[in-house]
């Protein structure tokens, strides 16, 4: 396809720089570096021209700054979704100013609400104030709900802050391993009613570590998302290197392109690049 394809979600990490912790099921499979030199040949083989680099760690100072510096050196990294101390609005304000002044390509922030014991973590007054600051700065918020209660919090934020660009990661955690449907399907429909919400066509860690990629298995869920959100609010994303637990990069990207193969040319262009460009301002 003659277009500027964008992979809207991937990571890098260097085990000598930071300490990373993974669920027990992962074992030691991530205990090595994953760098631009590892990803570049995969992108070339798939015909992917640009990417959005996503943070891994929740920390002030360090990883987000490294990602921004990297985005100035690595031609294919078009945008960075970093981490901000959202529970502290004053600190978030300062961090946005400092990170933006650093240069690079800050396009959004992500907090792993999936790791928070309180499913209503997002609805704290301080966090909501910080999310308003993101909206004012034209930055997106990447949300990664992995259960019904967390998804409800994301829906409530979308309702309260219609000016905030919300990007739900990994299809909102469809019940793929269980081959289930509800309440995920209804929550997807409710999310699609909010025009400020878009969705990544990707699969998250909690599914990948106990499931082998199957394009046919994903299709039921991706079709539901595409039908309700429409392609102009869905973006293709590999979740590399996390996806390597259940598929190669080529398998994943070929699977995603197969999932959108029946769409019109313009619709395919949206999912495979144009949506990410617009939402993140790449």
C-alpha cells in the first residue's frame, strides 16, 4: 500500500539503565535490551515508516527524557508518549513545561492504571486537574484498562473532559483468552459515543503472555471496534517488543493489515497511519 504507515505503540528498554519488573509468567524473556537497531529492520520489512514510542516506567526524570532525546536522533520515531506525575497537578504542570522545552516530540502521557489497586484512580481530583493540563497542552492521554471497573473510570473521564484526547490501548482488553464478549462489547460501544476517544488495534501484555497471536481470533473484536469507532478513530499498533511473547513483528503487522484488508483504501490509510498522525499531531 502506497502510504506512510505508522506503528502507534512500541517500547525500547536498556536493562543496564533501569530496573524493569514483569509478571512471573513472562519469566526472563524480557531480560535483555530492545533498541532502535533491533526494531529498524522489522519496520523496513513491514514497510512501516514511522512509530510512536511509549514509556514503560513510572518515574520523574530518566526514561521519558531519554525517549525524547532518542526521538531527535532516530528518524522513524515520530512521537513520544511519556510519563507525568498526574496525581500532583503542580508537578505535572512543571513536567509538561520542562519536557516540552527539552525538544523532541512529546505527544502524550500514559499512566498504567492497570497497575493501580484503586480502579477509580483516574477520578481523583488531582489526576483530573492534571488531565485538564494535558488537554490544554494538546497532549493525548493513553489509557490501558484491563478490567471492567478500570474501563468505567476511563469512560467517566471521557465524559467529564470532552476536550481531552483519550487513546485506549490494546482494544480495551477484549476477553480473547476466554473467547468472551460482554461487558467488553457494551463498554466499547459506550466509549465510541465519545468523540474524544480513539482506540489502538493491538494486544496487551496480560493477554500476550498466555496466548499465541491468531488473526482469526482477534477479528471478531477488531471488527466490533472498527464498526463502532470507524477507521478514523482506530490506529494500528504492534506493542513491540511485548508482542514477541506471542508473535513475531511480521506476524503481528501482517495480521493487523489482514484485519483491515476489507476496508476501503481511505479507511485502511486511516487505521494504518492517518489516525495516529491526526490524534497525536505527528
